[in-house]
C-alpha cells in the first residue's frame, strides 16, 4: 500500500469513528432538551447560567438535580466549537470558589486554639475551597457515558486553557475529579485479541496508535498474532474505550528494527519459545486524561503477567523512538555550539561528501533527505557520528535548568526505573523515523531486580543509568 | 418455625458469612507479610509507622509504593480489635495535615493580588489541606477488594470516632474519599432474583435486611417470587456486595399489613394485573457508607423501572414502620406533658379497663403486653387514641430546635418528596412491631407529579404534606 | 435438626421446586392454546390426533409446522396424569413405523444386486424404519425449554412403559433421540460453588442428591466449602439443570466415614495440602435420561481437572455405599443357604447374645435395631463376620446367570475400571446406612495407570479386581 | 477502490482466515500424535485402519475410546488432500453396515408374528443398519471443535462423493448425524453488530458473503450501520462460526437497486421511520451443511423480531438476484427456440442497432458488453424485452420434468411462501449483475398473512404466485 493509501486508511477510520460519536450523542442523550443555538449566543448563555445555578441549588432534591444536569450535558454536546468555549468559560468564571466563604474559613482557621478546633477549621476551609463548578461537574457523571463526557470535556478544554490561563481553574477541577475516579485500583487490565475484541474497539486502536501508525486491518491483525500481545487499561464506566495500550512482541533476543518486527510476512514464532518481550508501542488513548498517568503500571503489570504465562521470558525491554533527537540537533546547530563534532568526525564527513560547506551544514544537508541510508559508504561514515550524538542527547541533555531528561520518551522510561540498554542504527526506516531520529531507535531495559533503585537514582538526582555500550559511545 | 429457630437461622447465617470473610482475608491477601502481632504492641507500631512513612515518600516509584501499601493492608487485616484501633489512631494522629504547610499556603492566599494569583493560591491551599493519610488510604485501593477494605475500615472506625472525636479527621477523610468513589453515577442498579443471584449474595440479603427479618431461605424465596421485586445498588469493584436494597410487592390497592404481605402461603398474583407497587423494606447494607446516601435514587429509579415494565401500575407507596413512636410516647408520659389525652379518651380508657390508676398509666400498662390486640373491645377502644397519637408524633414532632421530622423513617421519605398517606392499624403484629409502634404502620406515597414540590416544601421549611385522612386524625 | 425437621426441609424444597415448574409451564408456553380438558377425553383426543397428523404433513411449511408442534406441546403440559398417558399412548400407537413402507424397503434391499444398490437400499430401509412419531418429537425441540420437555416426557413415560411393554417403541424413540442430543461432546462440565451458582440451581442439588440427603442450606454450604468440590454436567439448552453431579472432598488419607466427612463443625483444611480426592456422592439428576450414562466421563474428567489444579493429589477414590448388602443377606438367610456362617462365627455370635435361636436368626435380630453399634463388645463380635460377608457379597455375587456384579454401585465403578480398595466398618452410621449395609462403606480406587486394564478384565469376563485387604477377608 | 484492489482485499482476508485455521489445527489438537505422513501411504493407512477398529471395540472403556478417537482426528487434520481422501475412503469402505447382521435382522423382522415382536424386530433392524463408521464419527465430537471438525469433513467429502458415488454412504451418514445435531431448536439467532462482534467473526462474514461481495472493512461497517441489520444462526458448539446469515436494510418503500442500498455515502436514516425491511443478501456459511436448511427459519424469525422492534414496518421483502436468467437465455438461443422474441421486439431491436444479423444474435451481442446500459436509447429499447423474458424465465420455466422453478433463488423463496412482487430494471449494475441477469433484480414479498397458502400452492403443485405487475409482463 502506498503512502496515500495508508493515509487514506487512517483518515477513513477516523471519519468513521467521528460519525459514530455524533451518532452516540444523538442516541444517548435526549436532544429535545438541547434548545440552545450551536454558538450559544448571549441570551442562550444567560439562560444556561440560570439553569446551572438552579442545578447547584438542588431544587426538588438530588434526583431532580441530576436529571437537570443531564439536560445541561445535552446542551453542551449539541454546541459547536464557539458555543463549547463559551459554555466552559461560564462554568469557569461564574461558578468559582466564593472568596468571602474562603476568607471566613481562613479567619476561623487562624482563630482555632486547639488541635480539635484546628482540624474542624481545616475541614471547613477544605469545604470552602471546593468550587460550585466541581459539584456541577460531578452531577454530569449521571449522564449515560458521563465519565467519557467529562474526559472529552477536559480534552476540549486543555488547548484552550493553555492559550488562556484564566481557564486553568476549571481544567484543574476536572483533573482533580478525574484523578480520583481513574485511580489505578479501579482500572481493569485486559488483553485485546482479534477473537475477543469488537471491531468498534479495534478501530479505536487504529485511531489512537501514536507511535507506529497501524496501516490497515491486516497490519492490525498481524499485531495481534499468536506471538504478539496487546494489553490495555479500561475504566468500568468506559468499557469500550481503552485508556492506554501497549503492543508487545515475543521474540528471541533484543529486537533492533521496528520494520522487521511489524513485517506481516515474517514467520509467526511459537511464543512459548521466546526469551524476550519487546514493548514496541505504548499509546495514551484519551487526551482528556493528560497528566493522569498509567503507563508505569501498564508496563510493569503486563511484564508480570507475561512472565507468569511464558516461563522462558528472561528479558523485558522496549524498542523505542528517540523523538526529540533531530530537533535537538537542529537547534544545537543553530546555536552554533562549538565542539559538537570532533575533528575526526569533521574530517570523515568532509571526505565522504567532498564538499566544503562546513561539517555541520553538510551533516544537516545529508540528513535532510534519506537517500544517505541507501548509500552504504555514506551510511557507514554517519553511523558512529550519529550514534555518538544520540547518546549525548539521551544521556546528557536535560530540560532547561533541571534534572529531567530532555527526551520525553527517555524521561518516561527512566522514571519507571528502566535502563538505557542499546542504540539501534537504522532501527526505524520509516519517514517519521528518519525525521525524528535519523532512523535511530533505543532499547530501554526493564530489569525487575533493579527497577526501584534506578527509579530512585533518577527521581532523586536525575542520575541516568545507561549500559556500558551506550556509555562507551560518549 | 418458632422464635428460637428463627433467631438460630439468622445467627447461623451471620456466622457462616463471617467464616467466609475470614477466609477471604486469608485467600486474597498474602498473609506472610503480616508479621505484626495481633494487638500491635509498641515496637510493631513503631515499625508500622515507618513503613507508612516510606509508602508516602514513594521510594522506588509508584508501583512499588502500591505494593508496599498492600502489605500494610495485610497487616491491618490480621489485627485484633485493639490492634486495629492502634493502627487507625496512628494513621489519624501521625499523618494529619502539616500545619506549617497550611499556614504558609494561607499566607500566600492572603498575599494574592489578582484573580489569577488567587486561584493559584487557592489550588495551593487546597493541596496543603490534603492530609498524607488520605494519600495512603487511596493506595489501599490497589488491594484485591481494596474498596471493600476501605468501606470496612470506616465501619470499624465510626463507633470509635463517635466515642473519641479526635479520631474524626481520619473518619472524615475516609468519608470524603468514599463519597467520591461511590458517586451514584458509578453504581449499577440490579434486580436480584432467585434465578440470577448466587447463594453467597442472597445470604448477604438475609444478613443485611434491617426492617423485617428474613426468617429462612423459604421466606427469602417468597420475597423473590414472581409478584415481588428486589433491587440493589452495586459498585463495580464490589460486584457481590449490595450497597442498599429495596423489596417491593406488586399488589392491588394500598397494602396495610406486612404479615399478610410476607405470608408464604398467600397465592401468587400475576404482576401484570397489579396497580400498586409497595416498597415494604429498604436496608442499607454497608455500615462503612453511613452518611453517603443512595436511598433516594434507589426508590425513584426502581419506581421508574417498574412503571416502564408494568403499564398497569398507578400507585407507588411504601409500607413503613414508625420506629420512634413508642419511645416518644414513653418519654412524653415521663415528662408528664398535660393534655396528651383528651377527656373523652381518658374516659374511654377508664371504662375499658375499670381501673383508676390514671389514664396514662393504664395506657402504658395495657400496651406493655400485647394481649390487648387480641381483645377486640380493648383494641377498638385503643385504636382511635393510638392512631391520633401516632399522627401527632409523625406530623408535629420535630427534632429538638429544628424543622426535621422526629421519626427517622418519616424524615427519609419526606426528604425524598413523599407524602404521608395512610396509617394502618395492626399493620405489623410482630413483637418488634408492637414494641416500636403499637403495631401501627404507615404508607408514604410517592406521587411522581408532586415529588419535587413536596421535597422543596419540606427541605425549605419543614412543611410536612399529609393526606386529609391523616390530618383528620389530629 | 431432628429427623422431622430434616424431612420437612427436603419436602419444602421439593414443593417449592414443583411450584416453580408449574410457573414455568404457564410462563414459557402460551396456555391459551391448551384448549383440551386435563384428562383428554375421547373427542379432545381425536382432535389432538388430527393436529398431530397435520403437523407431520407439514402443511404451510416447516416453520408453521414447528409452531403447531409447539401448540401440541402446550396441550401436553396442561394435562393431568390420565391425559398425559392417553397423549403418549396416541403418539405411540398411531404414529408408529408404517409396516407397508418397511416391507417394501425390505423387498428392495433383498433385490439389491450390487454394493451401490445395496447401500442405497440400506438408506431406504433406514428411512422407512424412522417412525413418524420421532419426527414429531423432534419438532417439540422448538419449544422454549424443548429439550427439557422431551427429557421430562421420557421421565413420565418410563414407569408406564415398564408396566406396559407396548409403550416401549415410543420410549425407545425418545431414548434414541436424546442419546444423540446428549452426546458427551455437547455437555459442559462446570464447577458449582456457593459464589457462582444461583439459589435456583442449588435448590436442584438439594432435590436431586440421591446418596446422602442434603439436610439444610447450611449442609449444602458446607459441601461447597473451600476443601470440597462439586462438579456437574450441563447441556447447552438446559443451562440451569444439572444432568449428573459429583461431590468431592479433598482430604489427607483415604476417608472411611461419611458422617465425619459431612460434619459442618470439622475444621476446613487447605486444599493445597490434600493428597486424596474422595468422591463421596454421585447423583443422576434427570430421570428422563435413564440409560444414557455420563458418570464414567464425569469421574474421570473431574479427576483430571483436580489433578491439574492440586499438584499434591496422589489418590482418587470414592467413599461409596454398598446398597444391596442387607437385602442380599436377608434373601440368603431366607433361602437357608448352608455355610453362610462358619462354625467359629456361629460360636462367637452365640457367646455374644447368650441365646439359642440359631446364629442366622440372631444375626438378623441383632441387626434389625442398630443399638448393637453402640454396644462395643457386640460390635467387635459382629465386625469380622459382617466385613467378611460384605466382601463375599461384593466380590463373589453376580447378577443371575451373568458376569455382572450384583451390587449396582460396584458394577458402575468396576465398569469404569476402578478397584475395590477397602471396606470401612461403621462408615455410614445413618439410618439408611444401617438399613442398607449394616453401616459398612467401601472405597473404590481409581488408579489412573490401571483403569483401562481393570475395565477390560471386568468387561470381558467379569473379573473383579480387589485389594489384598479385601481378598484377605474372604 | 478499483477492481484489483477489491479482489485483493477479499483474497487477503481469505488467506488470513486460512492461516488462522492452520493455527487452530496446531493449537487445539495435539499434533504430536499425528504420526502419519501427509499422504497416508499404505502402511500408515493399515495402521490407521487398526486404530479405527480398536476405537470401535471400545477397549479400555468409553473414555479411553474417545481419547483415541481424538488422536485419529489429529491424524486427519495433519493430512494433505491425497491423505484425506484415502482416510475418508477407508472410513467409507471398511466400516460400513455389516451385511450379515442386516440379513439376520431382516429375517427376524419377517418372522415377527405379533405387533410387540414386530416393534422389537424393527428396533433390531434399525440397529443393524447403523454403520460402525457412524459410531466412530460420533466419537470425534469429543475433539475440541469436534462439531466443526465433522462439518468440515463433510465439506471435503461432498465434491469427492459427487464424483464417486461409492463414497455416498459416508457422506449420508455425516448428513444424518449433522441433521440431528443442527436441529433448528438448538440454534441461536444472534444479531451481529460492529460493536458486539469480534474481528474474527466479522472476517468470516467477509469471506462467506455469497451474494454481494463485501469489498472492505468500510463496506462491512456500512452494512452494520444503524439502519441495517445482520442476523445469523449459530450452534452452541461453534459459537464463532455463523451457519447462515442475512443482511437487511430498513428503508422506505420497496428498494429496487442494490448499489444504492450499499452506497456508503448515502445518508443514514432513522430505522424507527422505516416502513420496509429489505432482505438483500442471504448466505450459507458452512459448505459441510449443504442440504441441511435454515434459510426459511432465518427469514421468518428475523422478520418477526424486526416487526416486534420496529412498529412502523409494514413490508418484508427481498431484493434478490436472478442468477440463472442469462444462462437460460443463452441456452434457449442456442436451442434456436422459435418465438422467443415477438415480431415487434425483433423490429425494435433492428431499429435500435441498425444491423441485420438477426434479432437473437443482436441481443446476445448487445448484452455481451454492458456499454448498452449507458446508452439511454438502447437501454430503453431493451428494457421491455428483457423484463418480459425475465418474467417468462422466472414464472414459466421449471426444472426438467418437474414442478420446481428453474431459478434456484426463486425456488428457495417460493418454497418459503413468498410471492414474486416486482422486477427491477438496472437493479444490479455490477459486472456480476450484468453477467447473471442483464442487471435485472427481483423483489420477493413475504406477506405474513398468505405465506402458508403460497407455500402449499407451490409445494403441492408448483403453482407460482406472482403480482399482477409481473403477470402483466408475460
């Protein structure tokens, strides 16, 4: 399938999914009550504000209030982008924490003379700090698919609040609420197979896969074959919506090339014979849960489960992208940082290209098109240089002023206690692979015996554990 | 079955259940780690405190912390009553809100100059007010049956904190957490039948039934017959533990006698012909969820579901006890309140008993044994007097200094928007019925059209809506 | 619980079940069409016969014919015993194999000249031999619960056909049909637990248990405890009806006393520590499946499953009754068979009782009341005598003129390839135990390595394998 | 998607399915025992024959025999085509009905003097006629997926037995067995949706669809949209294998064009507003069940279910191909049958084409390429001629010497009691549509009130009910 065909496949799948979502809105929520116009003009907005206030007052009792909250939910779902922003802004601005109540509670707190009085005052202060909008958000939970409703509301809100920090309080209230509801103890880890998963669920994997695009139903089926595993976390109230999912290959030896791993024509191996589990893709599926993390649990519990099922497994590792490498390289070139390349490297580059535009310029020019990968001599010149630079990027570069690894994928796995194990030359020869990292991939090793110590070393002082191979490149 | 046999049945069922719970503790949690002695002596306690602190620091990362929290859970489960109290007291006392952090956050809050700064300071204050123990409680959620673990922990804590208010902060943290997790939107309403429910679940109904004791498996089967319904709310993480359940009889006309309703030999009627649904028992099943209420939702959603299934249903009402009537009557007699009985009533009593010990004394003496119920002339003398007194008690008596009905069952249904419809003479002729309310029962009517208004009237100013029949008794 | 109470429990359970069955009839089948009178008088019968004939002609096509067959099923269900017998007799007599068709097919068969012609003629003959009533029976399968309908029809028919052999053809047609539908490959082996089974299903275990009466729900719960197992076979179209079930105790050492095994107050042991699985009860649950046997499969597959789950299990054996022993002893006494007792045994009996009525008479008298079991000296006199007699009965007695063990339970386990392992003195001290076998029980051992050889030895020539202990008694 | 792409899609899906089936063979059956070589040479065959004989003798008891039968099943699965044919031939030839037993049973039958003796003799004869191979086939049912095993065995056997009638007895034994096991009463009618069906099941719909090829997963999703329905029958032991399935469109008015019906870009309509259910595709999915028919039940039960769900549905009809029309036309031309075309029709054709090769030749030439469909004047000339010829073909043509409609689809629906309602000009403009029927399609109407009468009229004497519109064409 060519590039257009592939893109077409994903586009069609996404379009199909969106069609379904609209259908859901129509079906699950009674649209009759959604009397507002899509862009929520001023008079509709005023009415909405009154209805929100009425909900909060709880007129007619709790059951009625929830029913009216559901209606406010229908209104939201029927709005266009403008309307949704106005709706969210109203929630944020008009139903915030009442300052006078907080001030009074602060006074009480400061006046508390003994421990019992203080803990009572603390409780009062805590209550005063709970915004009315939070109470309203909770009532939306009674909608059919109410949890998904709130997750999607936050997904819509997040980009708005990044642009306009005054919307942060609502976003933080949502995050607070969802963090409590999506506690890992509530989530179910489920294996997804071609035989047990509905097409509707599999379609979502296609849409949500964030690392190596699923290019067709055949590609997906191949990823669910008998020597592959796919696991996802689910919330009991969103049973058909994966929250995060991981794809694993059961192989022999540490896999170094993702195209080989995804090759549908490669022979299927007996998973009972595998000694290594390669986590080659991990994708968050819900934008509205950004900042509420399950990946750490997912990897470790899947590893535990696999280790239990396949007694031959000795090694648990990822085959991961280095998504920030090329951007960092570009930026570093742009800064004109001295000594990025050694004299020997400069010389080698010059010899290889026969040009005199300066080593950095040459390197950049070379990499801008990936014909170089097919030119064996060029490739062998570039290999030691780029691997060394990648090792520098991964091991030494930190986010400005901090102890956090600059590369986000590295930061995720290091936080989990993994080790940088091996760099793979030409590990991802897709367009995206060349653009992100000149085709380089990395294995992070999850060594169950040292995970906790590695985590501590990194979490405490940003110390990164890397194999001697990788250290040797520096 | 005689009284002893009945009591024996319930006792055996409860003993069986407890045996099962101990089994669960042993099976689900790995007892090997529970190295503390049952009464948690000082050195064990000191070690425990350190382990709790380590959990909170999150050494080794989140996954490890949860694993260690699970171990702390095992420790708790293996303790005896003394040990449990010491454990809870440690959680309460040593992991409370750090005062210095709150004070600092209060200063920040008071220093905040503009809205954005203020909402940031509010967030900071909110965070400072979240106690470390709450974080620890959340981690217990990762235990198998972790939610039930916390519910039961609060059940153990509640009586302790009533005696010693210094334990309230922990109890309130638990309540706060459980309120969020037991949001009505997460609960599932399920019909329970003889065919779909496991014996293990049904056994819990027997144990938890709080209004009219289930006396045998035959009695239970009768309550699940084709003209009966039983519904319960469940939480997804406690799938075999009812939270609250209601028993309903589908009958013709308003039922007035609970023994007739529960008679296993009464003919089964076709539920399609019923015009009235009688809610004759509603029981909370989890002591640890006290103060987190679902009863309102349960009644209204069951009514909606029944109304959908049985088109002939016109009336939804309860057949309820009047649990506080006799206690109130005794107390009122004791106070020597004048004019409790009218002159005519006094005369009637005197005529009936032929004694001269004073009407009140006579009434009390009469009621103390319920032979009177079988003495027709005595019974007909007492009927108008007791019905009038019951109406006074229900309609006019409020909790001290307030607008809340004194009778707790009345308060529950009035808050839900129900109406006092009818008093039933000799409605409950069991021992308990005579002791609580001289055998009188009441129907609360749920009239779907006026529920919201009734709720408002009562919630706003304590106005009680009663039928003209009942008003006529006053 | 005393004897009356126990009997009352079983009676109530059976009554409850029957009530349910009537309900099912009413609910599942539309009773409106059941226009016949319950005793099916002549004119109703004539109409019925015509309707059966119409069904067979298939007027209006197959779908309509099935619908009409369902109506004939409703008619049957609404009949009383007399009506049912008349209905069955009509099916048997009026819809038998048409003689002329068979005769013609026989002629064709005899005229067939070559193999191809012969196999065609065989097919023709086979078809001619299929009775119209069989076709009609098959159509009843389309009733809701149609399979159960046919099973119950055969249960009703079996005693009638035993009395009147002219009803055998219908009975055999039913057996033929059910044998095909109840092929072991279609059945599902399911473990039944207190947690996974509905009360409705468990109630059936109580009603169907044929070996050691289940005396209460507590008794049942004890039999489903963590060191016990209960397995049953189910048919996919009768998901809530066990076909046959077995109860197993996981213990240490060969159990020899059933009261000890069923003692609810005995401590529960960790099943992981058990070395022996004792099959102490196996009951057929469907009278209508008499002669269609699953017991062999049930025991062996349960043994395989347990052996897989509990690695410590070394021994699989039964603790079985010897149901025919006392009857055989009585009959043998009555025959006056010489040398039943040895001289030494006679002397011992005489010494023990001090009477001179002759040893046999004494033995019989002694055993007729089981006070002897509590008289230690008497008991120790009787023990060697009765054990020897039981061994004789079990090992040497055959059904008249054959090679089949006289004791039916022995025959069942020997056919399965089991070995007679041990006799247990006072193994069953219930009334039934004393009446059937003077309290003696036997362990049949399933030694997986020799099952096939044992089966062959017994199936081929009636050779019974018994342990040296038992052989030593002879 | 172009033609190649479409074909590629179906090919890939089929290849994927086959890969899966091989996987299943490997996974479900223990391949270790499959010691025979794939082509089953003579010595392997001799060994196999002995093993089959041993299985039938039942050495070691029933359970062991089944285990050995399972091994024989593994052997079969590992064979190639040659080996399979040799295996089947052995089953057929060496385990047939023993002639001597049948002859003896025939003698007994002929000697039977009275009814009871006769029915006993009938039973004996019936038993003698049951071939040993049938007993063996039944034992295969104990394989995992044993039912599917036998269905697939018959699928392999059917083409062989068509070529070589000596294999018919085995084929007929299989048919007999499967007919009993696939009784309609055992089958489950299930709705298949995008949300409830696994990808593995949906993939089978793609592979098995026999009328209008499913061209992609998008096409499939469109056929499962909210205004579509897909229902299939399933057997409890083949839960993921549809036996037969039907696709239905809920529309307004009688649909006449299948491309319009399958257009993914057509707006989705609210199914509650539909007045007509169009059955536009019905496919048998299991070749091994040929001759065991469920289609009649499927259509009528789906109609009943839809009619129950959608109160607005008034009309149930098919949109069906006329698969034999063009073949019949060709054959009829070839025969040179006089008066196939009227003088007026000949003249019209001549005028339209301006050629003089004779009307029949012209017609044939015209139709051989379907450019004519885009030529409006040509198309309007052809329309009345072809519609008339199609009506003749459908209504008047019978299978040689019989009363059965020549067109197989017509025969199926007429047997079900449907009526020929309307011919649709350019109803199927796919290549297949033009090739089979010059693009003509037909609606068969299922009028619930007259189905039985129509069935009788057709089944009794081949009388075809057609609408006045269609009759008017003749």
